[in-house]
C-alpha cells in the first residue's frame, strides 16, 4: 500500500461516515413527508402499519432519578474518576411508556425503540462525593452525573408507524423518533443533516479522487 493510499484512508472513512449520516436523515425526511398528520385520538384509532406523526403534550410518569424533575422519559449517565481511570457505572434509558395528550384525547407512547431527539439536559454535575446519588464502594477522585429528559407538560413531536392504537418503529425503515422540536424544526434539521452528510461526503470523496488523479498523472 503506497503512502498516498494510506493518507487517503482516513478522509475516505470520514466521507463514508458523512454519506451514512446523509442516508439516515434522508430516510427520516422521506418518512416525515409521507407520514399522515394525526391528532392523539386519530392515532389511537388508526389501523396498524400506517406511517404517521402526532404532536401533543407529554404526561409525566415519575420524577427523573437524579434531578427529581417531572418527566416523561429520561437518560442518565454516571462516571467515576479513580486512580485506575474513568469508569461508567450507570448508563440507562427509561423504557416505561408515557401518555401523549392533546384536546382530542390521549395515546400511549413507548419510547424503548425510539430515537429521542433534543432531550433537555437537567444535570451535568461534578463532585468529589456522591451525596444522595448512587456511588461506588472505592476511592473516587471525582464523580460526574449527567441526566437528560423529555420534560413533562411540554410539547413533544412523534414520528413513526401506527401499531393499532399507538406509534412504533417502522418495520421497513426502522425509523421511530420522539422529539422536543416542532415538526417544522425537525424537518429543517433533517434537510440540514442530509445536506451536510451527502454534500460533505461527496466533496471529500471528489477531493480524494482529484488528489489521486493528479498524483497518477504528474508524479508517477
């Protein structure tokens, strides 16, 4: 393997990653465009297998484990810095279903298989002791506690496929998103990342091809 070929490996790997990002967001954008816009009562009564989207208010399940903030969903991460390095001893996401409601009624949302977009960070705290939070039975230099939630009583946008009473993952594309953004904001985000992924990946690939071509024509 020549030195130039080796030098091209990392840029081409980055290009492949960007193209993959563009592909994922293209699927999300396509799903958003084809999905039926419904209200909570409409989703609850919809036949299974129909791509759909709904906006409503998240109903709280129980307080978040670290901050105690009312929430519909949470993700937590706790790490400890010791003399042997940094160790993650808690990393979890809530799987409990929650209600999404609007003026027409309620629908159950199961977040387990969803991509949660734009969660609100409610804790990012460093401390020398764990206090009332979970800790380790060993000498710890520093703890770090992080928490993200879908806040209760806040608008939530859900994009997926009807399951005959709720919304879940699309069997064909695997797409299922729960977002704190509005539908319009989510659409703009999809277009942005699709453009960055495809545009950036293609640009890097073409630059690499041009460099290899110039090297072949003028330096071999």
